[in-house]
């Protein structure tokens, strides 16, 4: 099938897509957007978090066919924002694999709540696992992004 | 993952006609459980019928004060709905204590009811599981069964139903609307899920050609005074060891005039605690009456070595939740 969707504000098409492959696969392998990471493939780790129609979802669980006509924003689409800079400044990146998903999740959190408390930050990021366990610096990065 | 055919449904009747002639097909909603099960090789449908574009995503207030929730309403949207938060707060709390933000954004109400157990041995293809392969045996009985059920179990199966949302819905006496090309049925939530008995692979009353189209909540004034507590091994993103959904109200005489109680994490289906409710109704609100009712409900529990702790934990959690609701009411 030919898949049509909007990605980071741009109308995109991908040909020869199997409707059952994941949106994550389409983004990474067909549209050249490798920011979203493929880790658990179960919706557990959040490394593949993208916005679909304005809502953060796990792209690994979305079938390509379900993304037809949808508006997708990946971590590449929010690269100019303060969240990524805050992660850099706070040293909140170790191996970096969870970082893109976290950047999207934090971007969403701050869009909903400009002054989250620590428990609110922790709960909002519960779906993003850092296998390096670098959570303290990640929390620092969120607090820094809030200040900025 | 086995290759499958993908069909996008844009009309409920067409989707129902299709599944009626293709029993190997499954409906795809949020995909948060089904896709995972397909990747694990536990489910292998030949066709997925994507229903996410069907017009079943509305929440409608009913003239009698109840609420009609479309089957495709996302868990996040249901939890955030002002009427749910105001009239059925424990439903909102239960949903928000389940999964993660990303998953709640995807998961649907209908799919939540149909999610499969997270019993470790159901997920491990190398282990015996009567639910996955009828007649194979149950590895959980002799295995790591800390998370398994103590109520509603059978020799064949001790798997818990994992939903938080459905526990609150059981307390509310929600009704599940299902449709097929043969017609529409309404099934009380408390009867929707089946006890495992000798057929643990049969999990609900839903037939293979039926689609959940809505969940209806009856008007329930006592639910405005409700609370959901979930006890688990970590503070977030874990399934319940024990959960309690309770609603409580008092008469002019100070005695319990209305009560709803349901348990999660301890049973093979969302567990409406009717034995406890009957003991509580008309009783004075006291630690003793709460503890007596909880113990009566758990009297039927059949523990395994790894999960016997759940009996006492469930009793204490019931008492704690009822105490909290009593304190809230006497303070208001």
C-alpha cells in the first residue's frame, strides 16, 4: 500500500508499505527519521514515543495502516525546543537510547503542565525506561527545562 | 510475527459482516495488548480489522444521569472526563493507576475489558498453560505465583484478570453493549468475564463475531463518594497485587446506607465483593465491621505458596479504603 501521512508538518508518502508493519518501522526505515528508537517492541520502554494527532503514543504498537492520514510529530520535529537543550545541559544522556522518547514525553508534559512537581514528573515519565538508570539527571533536565 | 491481512473498517455493520464470515480475524483497537501478544506468538490472527476509525469514540450523558462510553474511547480521555471525575471518581483513579501515559493514550475501553492476563506462564511459550493451550497444565501452580489469583481460581487456572478499570466498572454495575450481525446484546460487566473452571481459554461472553460497542454506567449517587487504591510492588507502572474499588454512603442514622466494593489483583475476573457488601449494608462504620466484611469475602480464597499474603493484604486494603471513605464523609 501507499501510506500518506503528515510527519513533522510535511506531507509524506511511503510506497510498498505492508499495512501491518509498525509506524516506527515506517518512520525509521522508509522515511529516514531514525530519532525514534526501536527497543522493547512491546510499548513498555517508551523509546519510540511520537505524537500522533497531538497525543504521545508508542509508535511500535501503531500499525502503519492506522497511521494513514494522521499527523505525526517525531523527536526530529521538536529538535529546536528547550527540552533537548536541557537534557544536554544537565548531562541527562548516557547511552542515549531512551533520550528521544524522553524528549517527546517531557515535551508533552510541559505542554500540559508548565510547573510539574517531582512526583508528577516521575509519573509522567513512568512509560520511559532508562536502562542506564540515569533517572536523577533526567529529573534534573526536566526541572531545568521547566525553569527555561 | 506472522504476517496478517490488514483491513480498515469505516462502518460498524461492514466490520461485523466481515468478521462473521472470517472467524480467524480479530478487531484491532489501540493494539497495546494484541500487538504485543502477536509479537510473542501467543496470538496469530490471519486478519486484523482496524476499528479505530469507527464512530464509537464518544462519551454521552444519559437522561437518567448515567453515562454511555463508546468502546473506542481512549483510557486517557475517559479518566479525564469531567463527569467521570465528578460522579465516578474511582473509575478515573483506577484508569490513571494503570499502565503509562503513552499506553493510556492508545488503549481503548473495549480493549481494556478484553486484555489478557499477564500471568508469567501464559506469556512464556515454553511453560505449560491451560489458557494458552487447553489441557497442557498450569505451570503457575508449582511456579512463581506471587502475582496469581486467590479468588475464582480452578485446578486449571490461577491467572488474574489484569484490568484496573474493570474493577471500578464491576463496582458500578456497568453494562457492556455488544453487537454482531445477529443483533445487539447487553451484558452486565460482572457477568461479562467468565471464571476459568475447566475452560480457562474462554475468558468472556463475547462471541467471535461480536464487537463491544459501548459501556454504559447507570446513575449511581454513592459512586460520587468512592476511592480506588492499588497496592503493587513499585509505585508506578505495575500490575496490582491487590486493588480495591469502593463507594460508601451513610443514612441519617449514621449507618451504611449504600456500599459498592470490588477487588482487583486477587481474582480471575474483576471481583465484585457481594458477600462483604451484604454484611456492610446497614452496619455501623467501624474497623470491626469493615474487617469482618473483608474477612468474609476472602473466606473463599484458595492460596498458593507464593500468593497467600494477598489474603491478609486484601483484607487490610479493604479496611483502609473504607476507613478513608468514612473519614471523608464525616469530615464533609
